C-alpha cells in the first residue's frame, strides 16, 4: 500500500539547517510538509483538533523550552494520538531515550545523520498508519453520531436486542407492549443503518464503535 495521496509531514526541530534539509528531501519526494522551530508552536496547532489528513511528525528529541519528549507525552494523551505517528530525530547520545519512546508508542526513531531513503520509507509507512487511524476515528465519530440520535427508550431497546432477547422479554423488562418494542426496534435499525439484530451487535462490537 502506497502513501496516502493527501498527506502532510510536520518537522519539529529547533535547528533551521535540519528543517531545511528535511524540507528539501520531502519536496524531492513530493511530500507536503510544514516546519516548526519549537514544540510549543506545534502543540498549539495540533491540540486544537484532530488532523483531517494522514500525517506524521518528525520530532527532535532535544529542543529549548518544551523538549521533544515532553511534546510526545502530550501527543500521547490526545484522543487522536494514533493519527499522529511520531518519528524521533536523534543524535547518538539520545538513542536509548528514543528507543524508550518507541516502547511507549513512538513510531520509530532515526539517528542523525540519517539515510534519506530509510527515513522516507519510514515516513510513508507512518502515513499509512495515520490514514488507518483516521478512518477508525471517523468511524467512531459516525457511530457516536448515530447513537446520539437515539432516544433513551431506543437505547434501552437496542441494549436488550444486542443481548439476544426476544421482543416479548424486552417488553416485560421495560414494562411496555410488544408492539411498542417492535416500533422502537425498527427505529433503532433504521437509525443505525442495519437490518438485523446480529448486524447491529456486530456493528457495536467493532473497534470503530
């Protein structure tokens, strides 16, 4: 699977020469990119909303002010952290730190000076992961939107339907008529976009639910 067509790479490094070199490399491979000289500016951008396109972050470990590791910890706490894979850019002395960050969820690290081809390969793999995470996030948002449209009674009926209860037992538990259960059940199926109780249960058990 190739890199997503609509994608963006963020370069977060206080060294202007590194940002320029990475920008040149990414332009030569036809990747869109944005550069940030400090972690604070990038954090201001990224905390506001989930990304709308596949992306990844090339992040320097050591920077004045907020360090790359401090920024990484903040990124991990975001609900859309999976859509922002981080590749650390590190000097030799910081390799053990970068390895630890990978264990905590960073996508990878590249030691300076890095191989252009190896770095671009990892970037493109990170973009694929980001795209998959965005699709899952969008699926959850759509599911949340559908569930939000249900009334409280429809949610009650949905919960019991997915437990495999027949209409008669649902009616007994909720102290309503079987006909009322049938009406609510039909509305739940319509709003959730399913045609059967099995399909509904499977939908609610998926990761995007």
